[in-house]
C-alpha cells in the first residue's frame, strides 16, 4: 500500500512538473478617438459663425475631431451647432464629409 501511494505521488509530481505554466494574457485596446464631450474651435473664430472659409488651423482642428462628429450630433447641448448651416459649410471647405450617423 505504501508503494502504491509513492507511485501515485511520483506520477502526480511528474504530471505537475511537465505541465506548462499558466500564462495570463491580456489584450489592451487603446482608443485613438479623442474625448468627445466638447467641440474644440481653436482657430475657427469667426469663420464658423459667418460662413467664410476656415483657416488651415481651423481645418486641422476640425479634422482631428472628425471621429467625434456623431457624438456631437447626438449630444443635445451640441446638436444645434454641430448640424448648423455654418458647420456644414466649414466641413465642406475643409474637405471633411458631413457624417451620416
């Protein structure tokens, strides 16, 4: 009986030692989308309010926020501005398509 216990113990140790260790793996997804809680209008005054062609700086700012446009449109506090005639004109001048959300 003692030898059977020893054989079982040795078999257990061999299996335990020969098993690969558990490896924890994680997938980290970093978002490239900027925070979409406010509209940055850096370099866009007064162009966005009088319908004139925006500056290069303004177009760069608008392009950087392009992933947020649907969030802006869905936000009641920003919707009026984000869907305005002037916003459509500014996006068109900058070569940015108006989103279809």
